[in-house]
């Protein structure tokens, strides 16, 4: 979502994404090994397993430090969402799927401030009044479905446009994308029925909005140039 704001995105975006995944995987494996080395894995069935492991091991001070760090790190999740989602709306507006005002950027900082503010307000209202577990389930099913669609989209583009210039090519594209999409769908299948009902409702709303407004205004569908970015 931040490719336009990245220097040399063809090179730096794959390095950042794959490098970040590799580093996080190593850290998670190390933390998991340490936690299961401190206590039996059956005792880690808690909302805060690492803090729980340290507490069971008698390391109370370390447990409190980890718990505090977990609370502080929640802001990073909000930052990622608040950074990515407004730019998705911005890209949709440039294609004509959303009104032109959503494609405006700040005159000084050149960021999509209108969609950032709108996203923040909606998230704040949802956090105040929505059920916590429903938010978790909707976040999971929405994110997993997006990942699955991306995997399938890569396969479709590789098949329909095989000669398209690609500075970065997904290695072993068919098994990688099929495993990726299949894994996401498998995890989604384990989510509660209530999450699927909410997901279906929002999906139908999105489809209705697309055919009511986005279909006839999409610049990509009409082969027209994107909506120009307006600085305000």
C-alpha cells in the first residue's frame, strides 16, 4: 500500500516484506522455544502465554515487563492499520471506485489525510461500541480473505499476462500461491459462523456499492488515466 511512497519500490518492497517475514519468523521460533523450555506447553494456554511462562517459572519481574511491553506493542498494530487502510482507499479513489475527495493528499506532507481521518474515526467508534470478540473475528476473516485473493490474483496475472515486465517474480509461483491461498482458506474455515455472517453482509454491501458507483467510474475498466492527485 505504500509502494508509491517508497524509493525504488521494485527492489526495496520485496526486500522489506520478505526480510521482515524472515526476521519475525526467527524471533517467533526462538521465543516459542524459550517459552516451552520454561514450562510445559499445556500451561501456555492463556491470553499472554509468554508472560504466563515467566510467571510460572518464578520470574515475576520479567513477567510484568513482558506484559507491559505487550500492551505498548498494541499501538504498532494500530499504526500499521492506520497506515495501510487509508492508502487502500486512496488507491481505490484514484481508480474511481471511491469519490474524488478520497484521492486528495496533504499539501505539505503528501499523505492521504482525509482517508486517514475517516478511517481513524470509524475505527474509534467501532472500538467503543462493537463487541471485542466480533472485532477480532472480522479482522481475521477480512485479512485472511485479502491474502487469499492476492495469492489467487498473482496466479491469474501470471496466466493472463505472462509477458508483463516483472522486476520481482514470485519463485515457484504455482505451489507458493496455492499453498498460501489454501492456508488462508483453511484458517478461515475454523472461524465462528457469526464471523462468516458478518463477512457475508459486508461483502454484499461492498459488491452493491461497486455496481452502484464504482463500476461506471473505474478508470482501469475504461482504460482511462487514474484520477489526478489533488493537494490541499
